[in-house]
C-alpha cells in the first residue's frame, strides 16, 4: 500500500523517492507500505516479476530478514520543534547489528548476511535534500558541556533541521495561514544494508545495498523574540 499522493505531506516524500531510485518508474519493483493506526509508517521495494533469477529471489527474501528502522529522535516524537533547531536522529545498537540467515529457495540452501553501512534522513520539506550520515548517529546528551549546535556539528551526529514552520507562534497570529503548509512534515529515516550471499561453502557474492525505510512526522514552529528598551 503506497502513501496517498493526495496528502500534501506525502508529495515531497514521493519526489525524494523518485530521485533516490534514480527513475520515474519502479520498473519490476512493488512499493510495499506498513500501515499503523491508519498511517503509513514504513515501506520497502520488492521485485514484482514472477519469473525471477536466484539472486533476485534471494534479494527479495533478504529484505524481509532486515529489521525496519526504529529511530530515536531528540527532541522525542510528538514534540513541536523550533525551526532551524537540530533534531538528532539515531538508530539504537540493537538495530545496528549484522544479520545472518539461511534461506531455502527451490531446493537450494543459501547463506545470507548483511551489515548496516549508512543512515539516510529526509525532513519532508519541499526544498529539503536527502542527507547521508556515516554510521548510526548519536543521541543528544542533555548533560554534555557542549551546546546542542556543537553536538550537532560532530562527525558522529545525524541531524535534521527544519526551515519552515507548520504552526504559527502567538507573535505571528496576525498572519494568514499558508494553505500549502501541512500540519506536520512527513519525512523518512533509511538504514542502508550491504548484503552478501553464498551457496554451500562457496565464495560470498554481493547482493548490493538494500534500504529499509520508515516514515517520520514532525510539527515545527517559528520562534520570534522581541527586545524592548526603555528610553
């Protein structure tokens, strides 16, 4: 089940996926979605052809062996964040471990293994770009002597920054709401896995990079401060 294209929050997501896939068509792939409480929260691409070679069948089954991302966000999910403030995204250690499995395909026993290699994040804003982070990201440390901006600047951090507010502040209530801005931004967190396979004790062969993606939602607000001086 694909996201509803009529939802204005989804169109930037679909646009980013088109660029990520490198084509306007899915070709021989199906885009499958996971729905929770009426919301599409994760998706994956699987081959749709019924006559598949062995490696393609392995790839399709390998996708089901990889855990969907369970990202940790700071501030937590549900918190309305000020624009341009960092939102730290990370994958817990238990979701960043190598995966090994044995598959049986048409009487052939195949060993497969995969390891996470990178984290991709996308805010969902119309002008946003997909960001690739090396590693699983790190959580924000509230008791660190470093300021949030300093923590966000470290090489191990994976950070989203939103540029447009989805909610108006009290100071901006006189402005008319922009009908093109949704109530929250719908973005993605993707873990990219590098996978291999072999038959018996033969050499390992590459399956390539396999992405697993989850949707994330975030409301944002503008912050305006007023400085008054007495005369």
